[in-house]
C-alpha cells in the first residue's frame, strides 16, 4: 500500500514539478529570506494544489479498495480453517449455573441434567471453578502432577534449605529478594515472595521438582478418551491457527543435574539421592500434600459457567437448538446453552468468577487510567520540552540542537512504551474470559490512547508555535501579522506554522514511532529479559520447574501488533493536511520500518515465542474495522484540499470556513467509517455464506482430539486436579501447557 502510493506521488512530482518534494521544508537563514521563502511557498502551493488533490483522490480510492480486498482475504482464510473440525466444534457453554461444592461430584450431576434436557449424549463436562483464593496452591499442585518426581523434590528442598539457610534468613529477605520477587511477578512468576519454607502446602513457585517434567515419570494418556471428560490428545499439532515453539534457551542455569531431552533447546532433570538410590514412591510428606490438595478441591465452589462437550457437532447443534427457547433447568435454576466460538487454549479459567458488572467497571477504570497517563505525560513531560524548543528565535542559527532531537525521541518512545504497558495492564485486569477478548481490548485501548496522545502533542505544539510566532512578529505571505489573524485556516496555512508542524510530525514518526520502539522490543523484551531471567534463576534456589521456564523463557505472541501498525498508518494519512515536502520522507520511513517489523515478527513467531494462537477472528475483525479510520482521514484531507482550491489566490478563503470546514472534514471521516463497516458486514455475510455449505458433521470428538493437545479438559487446571484427587480416575487428565516438552 505505502509503496504504491509513494510511487504515484513521486511520479506526479517528477512529471509536474519537483517543488512538491521541497514545499514546506526550505530553510531561512535571515528574516528577509524567510519572507521570500514564505511568499514562494504560498504561490507554489496554490499552483500545485490540484496535483495533491488528484493524489488524495487516488489514495482514498486505492486505500478503500485495498482494505476491502485485504479483509476479504482474511475472512476467506478463517472460513477455510473453519472447515476443519476443532475442539470448539463439539463444545457448548452453559451459563447461569447454581453454586455447588467440589464434594458434590458436580461433573456427573451436570452431565446427567444436560443429557436429560437435550436428549443428546454428553461426552464430558468441564466446569469453571472459582479458585481465586487458592490460585498459588492450584498451580503448585498442577506442577507436582505434571510428571514430576515428588520425593526427589523433597530431597532437593531439604538440600536447598540446609545449604542456603543463611541466605534465606538474610539476603533473600532484603532488597535483593524484593527486587527479584517484583521482576518475577511482572513476568508471570507469582507467589515467590510468600514462600517461607514451612511444612504447609507450598505456594506458587515452590515446585515439586526443579526441572521440567519428564514424560517418563508418569503414564502417558495421550489419546485416552473416557466419557467423564478425561481426554488427552496426542503429540500432534495444536489448534488451528496456532504456532507453538519451545523456549529458545540453550543455556541451563538450573541447579542440579541436567539431562537433555530430544529437543536440544530444552532439558529435563532427574534428581536422585546420592549413590543412585531410589526414593520411595509414597512418603508421608507426599501423602500429606495430596490430602491437602484434595481438601482444597472439595471445599472449592464452581462459577456460573461450564463447558459441555458432545461426541459430534451434530449433537452439539441439536442440543443448543433444544435449549434455545426454554433453556436448561439445573437444580431449580434456568441456564442457557450456547455454542462455543473460542478454542480451549483461549479460555482464561481464572476469570470466570467475575460478574459482568465488575468486568465493565474494570474496563472503565482501565480507560480512565490510560487517559490519566496521556494527560500526565503531556502536561509534565512534553509541555516543558515544547516550551524549551519554542524559546529559540530560529534566526541566525538560533535553533534547537542535537540534544533537543534526542530528548524528543526519548519522550515519544517513553510515551509509546508506557501507554502499551498501561494498556496491557488494563486489558488483563478487566478479567475477560478469553485471550482473544484481552487482545481485542488491548488493541482498542492502545489505539485510542495513542491517538489521544498525538492529538495532545499537536494541540500543544500549535498553541506554543502560535504564541512564539506572535511574540517574534512573524508575518504570513500576504504581509499580515500572524498575531492579527482570527481564522484558524489562515494560521494553519502560514509558512512558519506549516514548517513547525511538518518538523513535528516528521520527528514524531521517524524514528521515534516507526522504528525505535520495535528495535527496543527486540533488546528489552527478549534479549534482556532472558539474560536477567537466567541470572535470577541461577541465583535464586526457590525458582524452579515451570516457574524457572517462565523466568528464562520467551513470551507468547500477541495480536496487539495490529494497533502498532494501524497507528503508524494513521500518522501517515495525517501528513496530506500539511505541506507536501514531508510526504515522500514519511512514506519511505514507513516502508523501511514496516519491512523491519515484518521480518522481526516472522523470526519471532517461528523461533522465539512459546505460542501464537489466533484461532478466533475477533481481533482480525476489529482491525479491519479500525482500518476505516485512516482511510476516512484520507477522504477528510481530500475535502480540506478541495475546499482550498475554491479560495482563489488565498489558501484559507475557500467556500467553507471555520467550524463549517471542520464539520465537513469530520463528516467525511464519519461517513466513510459507516460506509466501510457496512461494506465489511456485507462482505463477511457473503463469504460466510460461501463456506456454510461445507459439511463437517461426520467428525467425532474422539477422532478430533487425536489432533489437538489442548482440550476443554486438559487446559482446565482444577478439572485436571479433580480427575486425580477427587474423582479417583485411573487415567487422570494431564494438564496441558505449551511450556511442557
């Protein structure tokens, strides 16, 4: 898109006049030369305005058509992938469940009730349990059950306590321990600071082994399917649209003996007593921990949500249709049964206890947090910098130097990084039910925050530049003092204002926004994180197992990249409102930066993330709708420039003036947004209709589960624990984790 528009712009410039490439950027070393440059620029802008209007019309039509073609291709990809039966093809979500204790065998009760109400055979029930108050114990118990030798852990813990008693009593309770705990908590390694080495059941982070679970330590149940929902999938590719790799760390900084697995990038560890003696399989401490886990599970209560899995998609559809009108009565309460649209790997089980009103409140708080962050940055950081820059006279070489440029880059990069961090925090604190909803909220939050931030920057810069020009007695090309102008269009079209805004947009775009944040992402989010993680794990004996992998491993790929790219495109589409000199520069910078981002993401997804799941089209659909905004801005710029053509010898004397011109530009943008959304809705209905004829009713859950490791049972942490400690199943459900080799 950017390459095509740049080629057309350069073609117009070389065919018509190369002045299009320098209008608004010529330097003035004296006051007399400044007046001459302003007059020349004003006249050339009037003469070449038609060329810019032609380019804007082409850019709008090409962008609109390209956006629809791109959306069509994205929709076709999802329709094609939807032809394959996945876990979501057999699942339905039941809402409105009454509260039940873990001791009531709720799975079997719900299974009977749903089967009786729908007249369909249910394969299994996966209940979302409320384990908010015991999340650390649940995660610790899971890691003990994931093929870990419990007695080896006991022996290792005793060694650690004897060898590091002094450190535990002095160093790790000081500043170093606090910093370590904060870093690990920020990376998802929680509960470390609560561990005190007591005999109580360990908190999160007190793992039963200090290595990765070895597959040989427990029986393999891949492909073992039972009617109670203890389904395990084989070691085959994960859900549709999911790319999974293991940690890219070849260094092992774990304590103890390390035995490499078949994957050279990962290692497993086997701990034994000195002399190679085996440890009894059932020690009193292990039995005591099992009893504590069972007691915790029996006291746990369910949430209002559960996932019902049927043998076939046809059974699922018929059950949903049967419950559509009157619902399903469970223990005297009416519940709703709806088809599931999200794959198991997207489910956030820890958030199902949150009600809708609390979730909306958290979303509102997150939005206010972002607004406060933008205002704080603009008022306390950017405003003093803008005052400093505008204190120069811009005459006889009195202009900001390298220090100002570097400081501006630092401010912009810090603003972007800070807003991204705040947006991610707000999205995660909203307690949404699925990761795609979290990504979608993050895209909305960060897009709105970045637009608000750059709007504040432009408003501040226009205001300060105007005050500076008035103080210097600057004049427009007509000789009129800028301070005597009352029309916003006249002030905006003044040469010095155009130059100031053009330099601002250029400096804001490149390299501050287009390039540096993504280079910093490579260094800070990946290399530095892994390096610090190795140091922390190697120095802290309390961080082992999957928590050690979280500390030194790589993150999951998120779909928030849409927001980054859309904001860059939005900045580019705002450039046509200004003088044309910066048009080709910003397009070249965009092409270069996005080429780097594309290559970086390709390598990142294939080599350096543990998982990239994009099975739900929610984020993609949102990105397609948000693309209507920069496309509409191009239409608004065309309206603005066409109005200038009707002004005769004055750029600011068009038919529309003041609030009418502003209203016309906003109306053009809003009208396009609605038209764009209507076109996307029509296109989506047409493409979905073409793929609706594909019949996948013959697929069964048992066969499909052989293709996917993540099921609604294997990703449910409490269900996996209940299958072993409460339900007493011989073939208990093994928890699935992308970190597990």
